[in-house]
C-alpha cells in the first residue's frame, strides 16, 4: 500500500509514504546514525546500529498489525530510498486520537519534505483512521519541527518546562494539537 497525496493545489509530488519493510533497515540506519537526528529525540539511541533499525521495523510491523501505530517510510521518488519516517502512534480508537512523530535524514532538511510528509500522514489519520484529534510533541529548541507543525495548522497547547535531560542540558517540550475540523478547513482553503 502506497499513500499518495494529490489534493493540494499546485502539488508536484517528490515523495510518497509506504509501510516499512525489512529491506529498509540499511536506509534507516544510514540516516538515523547521524547525531543531528538523535539530538532532538527521546527514544532513538546513539550510536544507532543496524540492529536498532531492524528492531524498529519489526516493532512497526507488529504495531500496525495490532492497530496501535502506523509507521510509514518517507520515500524519495527519484531514488526509491527511505529518507525518513513519519508515524501515527498511541492510536486510541475509543477517543479517536493519536500522536504524530517524525524524523528526516539531515541531507533532506529545509526542503519542505517533512511538512509534506506530515500533511500526508494527517490525511491518513483523519480520513482513513477517522481520528478526531492528532497531537505532537517536540523540543522547544527544534525549530525545524516547530515549523512543520505550524505549517500544518497545529496549535500550541502547552509547555513542559525542563522535562528531558538530553545532551547535557534540560529541554522544554512543546505540546501541539490539531482537530479534524480544523484540518479539513485548512484543506478547503488550499484547494
């Protein structure tokens, strides 16, 4: 199953999303082993080993089967390689919400790729999984991630001050949320 997103005006796709495969381990490892990726994450270990990528894929496949998370590789259409990951995790069917998470290989930063990949994942969350709310959390110092969320119409809901000790200093965590109605209003404006 490959997800395409073509509802936006003047959209020329450079990426697609698809579920992870065990053959993606090398691409994932190649991108995540860069310390710049790990710097803004809580759960990705450093150094990142090929075995970590394999375990991540195995857990992602199991979570999809259990319907607790949907993890997609971001595929650069030109090369067919995985350059990042976007996920919908902590899926709560009863309360119709989930958490958006993502990372992108450093080589692909500042090109609008993650903003688009997040938009594609939101399309899946709201219109395939029928979620009512999607939330995301990011370090306050991660300006790239803040831009991705704000460009996708997320609203800042709160701040957890000095909640994580990472890389020898305390990090504030920003919590964002987006409701399905607000997402669909934004889509209508862009059409």
